C-alpha cells in the first residue's frame, strides 16, 4: 500500500486491488481479455527490482519479454548468458531474469543457481502449465529447496481453464499456489472503474449485398447438413461442441481436435472428410465476409476442381454448393460476362466516415486541429486491403487482385472501365506535402483467424502484408470551403471521392509515430493497425493509442480485447465527455460476423462463471503451496522408507544398517525438450543432466535407452541414423533398449494408413519391415512400446529396482574418441563386427578368437578341430570351417538362384568359386 501511495504509480482502481492481492499472497490471477494485467505486473517487478532480490520470469512470449524489459530500469534486468559459468555469475548479481525454462531446469538440477536465494518466480500464460511441462518441473525443483520465495502466476485466457477435467485445480497444484484471483469484465470494481469514462460509441450497421447474404445462407445450410451428418455417423461419440454456431467461431477447430484426437483412428473416413470440409467452409465464409469479391471468387474456384470433388465429403454435389459457386461468379462478372466486381459493402461506409462524418463532427465540436483517426482490422490482409483501397480506389485495387489471383478478366464492363479510368486520371498529389517517412512493422504473425486461412490461402500466394500503415489526406480537408464543396452533390471534377485524397506516408525502418506527427502538423492522420502484431502482441494497440492519441477510432472488424483496451485507455485519460474518443463500429448486423462476436463474448462469460463456481467448491489442502515438506511426501522418497520396528531393533550379527540411496538416472541434455525428465523426477528418481553421445537415458551400468517419438522413429529409420545409434549402444552396453513413445493425446497404434500419414508421408508403409530388420541385425536390442511419457517413467523406475547405479563419468566418456579404462577396445571394431556376423561366433567366444586367432589369413590356414578348440566347441568350429572353406552352392530346386549364380560366374570370370577352392587346397598342401 505504501508503494502505491509513494511513487508516481498510475493504476486504475481495480488494478490497485489486483496489485495488493498478488503482493499479499501467492496465487493465480485470471483476468478477462483486454483488462491487461501487464501494468500490475510491471509494478510488481518494479517493487522487487533490487540487486538483493533474484526474480525469475518464466513462460513469457518474445513480445512480452521485450515489453517488460523496455519498462524496467536497465541495471536490474539481466540477459541470460550463453555459457554456464557466465550464467552462474549473472544469477548472483540478482535483479530480474527472463529465462527459457529448459535452461532453468538444467541449471536447477546442476545447482548452478543458488536455489535458496531466489526471491520468487513469476509465471506468465499460466493456463499452459500442465503437470508434465518444463515449467512445472522448474517450480517443483524450486519449491523442494526454497520454502520462502513466492510464486505468482498470471493468465488472461479464461476459456483455456474450461477444457479438460478440473483444469483450474490441477494448474494451481502444479504452480504450488493456494489462492485464485478472478477478474472478469463484469466484476463490480472493474465496472465502477470503467463506467464513468465510457467513450462515445456509434454502431453503423452496414447491410450485406444481396449475393453475399445468399452465399452466407447457403454456406450455413451446408454446414448444418454436415453437422447433422457427422452426428448421425458417430452416435457414440460426444459431439456436443459440434454446432453450426461454433463452426463459425475462431477456436472451433482446436476444440474439435482436442475431442477427436484420441479416437481419430477409430473414426471412419467420411467423418474425417467432414471435419476437413467444415474447416474449408469456414474459410469460404471468412473470405466472402471479409475479403474482396475477386479474392473470394478465386478461393471458391479452387474447390470447383475435379480432384477436390472426388476427395471431399460430398458437399460440392448439393444444390446449395452450386448456388455458392454461381453467386461468387456473379459478384465478379455481370450478366454479359464482363468484368464488373462488386466492392466490399464496408468500403463505402468507411469512405463516408472519413470524408464526411468525421470532418463534420470536428466542425460541430469546434475543433481546430487536424483529426487523427485509427482504423482497426483483424488481420494484416484486411489492413493491406484497406490501405490499397484508400490510396488507389476500389476499382483499381480489384483489378490488381484479379491479375494477382489469375482470374481471367476478359472484357471490362463500360461502367467499371469508366470508374477505373477516372481513378487513374487524377494525378497523385504527393508533392502537396513531403512528409517525414514512417514505417510499418513487417509481419507474419496474424490473428488466429488469419492463421486458419494461412494454410488455404497465404501459402498459395506467398504474400507478406504489413501490420500497420500510416496514411494522410493530401488535400487539407478541414478548410471550410472544401467541406462546403464536398457536400455539394454535383462534383464535376471528381467522380470518385477517394481517388487521391489518401496517400501513404513513405516508410522508415523504425516505427515512430511521434516523429510523423511532428512532421505533418496540419494534415489529417489516418492510421491502419491490426488488433495485435507479431512484434508487440496485444500491447501493440495500447502502444499505438498512447503515441497517436487519436480522436476517432473506427472498428472495421469487432474484437473483444480491442474494445476493452479502448475502455481502459479512456479510463486512464479521465477526459471530460466532449473530448473523449469517438468509436465507430462498422458491423454487418444479423450476420455471421455479429454472431461470432456474440458467441466469443458468451463463451468468455460461461468460462468465468465456471471458474467462479469451481472456486466456491474447491478444496485446497494446507500443504499445496509446498512450503512444508508434506507436499513432496507424495513423491516417493527412497532414503527414509519406513521399516517395521522389530526390523530396526534387530541388527543381524551386528552388521551396519545399509542406507538406501536415491536411484539416479542419467539424462542427455537434449532430452529436456520432452516431458519425460520431469515425470521421472516426479516419481522420486534423481535426474542427472549430462551431455552423452550414446543413448538418451542411462538407467544402470548395463541398461541404455534410446527414446524415439513416432515421427522421430520414422525419420531416423529412413535416414539410417538409428542403425548407427544401435551399433554404438550394442557395443558399449549389455542391454540396449529402443523405446518408442507415443503421444498421450494421440491413439496408441501403428496400423492403418491414417495414423502414419498424419505425421509423415505415405512412403512409410515399410516402417514395420525396417523394424524387423533392426531386430534381426541387433539380437540384443530390446524394443519397448510406451503409450505415454507417464508409462515410460513408471517403466524406468521398475527397470532400476535392485540394480546398481550408473556411473556419470563413464557414461560421458563412452563414445568419445579416447578409450576408457577397462574397456575391451584392444580390437579393431570393424573386424569385431565382421567376425560376429560369421556362423559359430558369438559374444561369448569372440574375445578368445580375437586374442589367439592372430589374423584372418591365419584363420583360413587352421583346420576344423583347431577352430573348434579356439571357439571352445567343435560344433561352432565346424560351422566356421564350412563357411570359410566349403563352396555353398544353392539347393537343386532353387532354379532362380542357380541361374543367378551362373550369370554371376560369367560376370566375374569363370570359376570365381574355383579360385576360392584352389586357395583353400593350396593352404592345406602348405600345411602338410
């Protein structure tokens, strides 16, 4: 509280409350999207930033890390060093560290960090913390040694906590926190903080064109048909989430994937096709609603092909599909098949806003300065589309799109030709103002919506769009005379009002709004921006609002997060009603667009209600924070197993009691990308991270395990890497094991083309044959199939029972160039491998043979009984003698084999076998 009073801390009422909650007690804070906890977290970090404290921030994305570092004092933020010794030094300096969890886990296990001295760990994106992930591992290692430090976790994704059984409790257990703080938008404190400072909002309902409405109806009809179909086929599967309403929202495919993944191999092919087609129909819907008519038509055309017609669930044969294709074409070509694409309905509304409503509003309010307008869109593609439309005019942009998508233009209709001519005729007035250049941020990071499209479209186009653009109006609009001009209906000189009014501000390397504002003080300012960018994530909008301080915001698409960010921005500024932002929503009412927005709102509300309900019923044990040892007694601890009293009292013949040591497993450094080390540690085994060149896990001096996931197995079988790994393991370990581990969310089986084809190409039908060859070549190699990392961890524990512990020094030395003590490397490994292949020679007698046999030439000179003595078995001696001296001709009935032999004889010169016989005979003569 003192901290909040003292410094120049600018926090809203609810943010102060969040701050006090999280500082007073360790906990998990879940807040609604857009009510950013970032400010609260910055103040927590500032409160702890001192070289006496070491605070670690884990699980942050790149943009979060960049954002928090920019807000802190540089002397307290330390970058993670590359080398281990350097890192040890940096840890001791204290301050804040943003660290990747894999490095942190290894450093904790190797005790490079003074664990007792860590002041606390802050976990971001807490909804991703599951029991087996690296973050949970790091927190467990930290809590076992450090009982006083804090753990504070933050998440802004309430929906994530609704997936799976008791997700909230599990996450809190993995985080070792006992408190749950919930901050939905409908929280009384939040409402009280935002209500008084509401911006003025104006909703403009833009009607869809006739053909767009029909296309939307038809697509929904087909979706409805497919949804009924999928439920009819799979009566036993829980298909509650599959509704038409959900099909049009963003996260639908993630939810469906989570439900169907574990039974994917049991679904019939029709169901799989329907799932794929629902995705395609959604992309067609998005394309119709948000993209221009030409791009939408180009996408539709792709699903008109014969190949696609043969490989879909049959929706292209429905009448509705025929209508969709027909209407999409009509949007681009008129009745005479001339090129006359219809513009997007929202374009005209946007132009009217920029050229009439906003200047008019400025005049009414009596503002003299130039308007600053921020236009927000959902993805970089829409952003680019609007920029092109505003700078070039609609007709020209559509023509460019047609050429880009290779849509045959044919003949332009007269009306269209006239429009595009006028657009080109007006010269761009770039000389009117030579503005300071500004850049836009390069991107590939689109919204989830765009990601869904990316497989369908962006991949095909390979285009890169920027995430923000700056435009200005080249004629100073606000001068009174021109405004009067604009209102006159007859504008002889300018048939197309947006012909050259808008132009981009040329681009700079660094995105600097303030410089641009200073450079063009007397011109209107239009900034196009996506809701979130790759470089700054969701903070991009907040950043832009602070820099630009716009008077007007136009929401070209709707987005919950952005709307709330605008609310919070207004509440921080605390301006009188007249000076607040004006927000215009351009929305297609009673369409999929509005429905998707309402569904996402409803989902978030339902998620919060579930979390609040869970909190009221949740039972949290006292020891859950890990500050007493009770939490860890659940993990097996081997050193203090309780024995019966009488066993303690009786010392057998005065022997000393043997203390049981914790079993150790040596783990290769590269394996820390997987969940297994975490689960091994959870079972009470000690994990030793080392860089070893043979195997991934060393369980005992004899047992070495190479772990492969399915995709990895296929890759290394095809490349031959696995063969070399098995050679090395068999040479140095008595019991080499190949562990094939399946993903616990995917089905545990290898048959059927679907399972394999999901992960790699269909050329892997022969994987089973390759595995058979592997077992033939390496008779000692054991194959273990494991359904999940949990099963593997249990298996490792059982394999180690009663066995000696592995030696770290030897494990590291094996496979390195210099031979280690006691290793049988007196022999050339190539010869060793060759002799093992010969009949009669096996691992028990090969060493005697290598010591006494001198050379291969000498072996050829020895008789059968001598070989029998060398191999300590006359039977083995006969086998070896026969393979060296008797010519092995094929059996009589093996005709193909004998013909092959004759052919080989001709090829290698007559009697290549005879030569072998002669040599043997001469050597016998020499001996006599």
